[in-house]
C-alpha cells in the first residue's frame, strides 16, 4: 500500500467503531498498519473472484488474527459491505487486552525498580521525558503525542488530555518531570500555544520503547504498559476504584476493579490485622 493511502487508512482505523461501541486500541492500530504495507490496493466494485485471487498469497503467509483483521478492515475502508468482505477474510474475534485476567495484567506491569532503572538509563532526553509523562499521567500514547503547549500547565503540574470518546480529563505530573519538560520546551524553542509538545508519532514511541526494553530490562515493552503500571501502583497504595477510574478515564468501573483485585493492598491489610504471633513467643 502506498504511503499516502496508509495515512488515509490510519484515519479510518482511528475513527472506526466496533460493534461494542468501542474504538480500536492504539496497539492494534500499530499492528494493522505494519501489516497493511503488504496489502495490494483495491477499488470498490471489483469482482469477488479477483479479490480472492489478489489476497490469496497474503492470507496464506499471514494467516493469524491480526493479519486477517488488517485485510478485513482495509476492505471495509474501501467501501465493501461486511457480508462481501467475509467471503474473502473471516477472523475469530478474541479479546487480546492485557486486562483479560490478572496473569496478563501482571505481565504488563513494571515494578517500581524496573521503572526507575529504565528512566535513569534512557540516554535520549525526549524519550526519557515521554516515559515519565506516560507513567505520571497514566495517559494513552495518542493522548501524549497529541499534546499541544496550551494543554500543559507547568505551575500546577496539570495536563488536559482528550480521551476516548472525546472525553476530556485532567491528569498530573511530578516535579522532576516538570524540570525535564521545561528544559525540553526551552531547548527546542517550543512556545506557541498550539504547537505540539512532541513531533513524534505513536509508532515511533512504540519502536523506541521496545528497543529500550530489550536493551535495559530484557523484556518486551510497549507504551500502554506505563499506563498499566501507574494504575496498578495506585491500587497497591490503597487508592479506591472510583478515584483510579476518574484518573484513568475508564468508561467502565469493571476495568478499574481488575487493578484493585490484582493489588497487594488488601492482602497487606489482612496480614497486618492478623498480628505477629512471633512477637508473643517469649511472653
């Protein structure tokens, strides 16, 4: 697919609404766009036999859910009806979210030691700043890469982000992050209220974080892990579900409660309330 058509396809993916009313996640969009480069382009009203022949090799080489999903969505973006598209590309929907269960959530959370080591050893100031902002704010990667100067208040350490469903919310960042951000804005002469804070795409952030994860932590990282980590750390400190829900911009409290359920906080309370039997052994 040509570069200009990839850009149009990305716009389609960003605005596409699934049957459950939700948008496609940024991680999934990144995967679809990576595979879309291998798709031959189509035009509306082509015969079914021609389309089947054109995509036969693609489906043979990339016969996995995200590969089929990429083709399915591309044909829909061209204008084909779903019944027609299913004659060419059928896929089984499955929940690939890291929040399907506690085990998968745990794999998506960085310990505080890992987080500190990662930030301390990232050599590029821009990337270090982005990682700190992603964690402090628990924002989605698209919310950070779309920031403009007027969204940021350095004095109150507040950021106004536009979340899913065009829902605005306020998030906050730490003083050490303020210092990095001030330096970045000054060094790059970013002052106009409507200029983006970072001239970088979500895909580039993905690539860089994956590289740092392998080099520094020997594990696969992606931007959303910083959001998971922040929310899990909040739950571990005993912050209630509704406060976390508000900060994260979750539409469903059930999503937030997964973090609370996985938290060590309640277990720690139970342990402390049970008392220390060993302290009474000499009495």
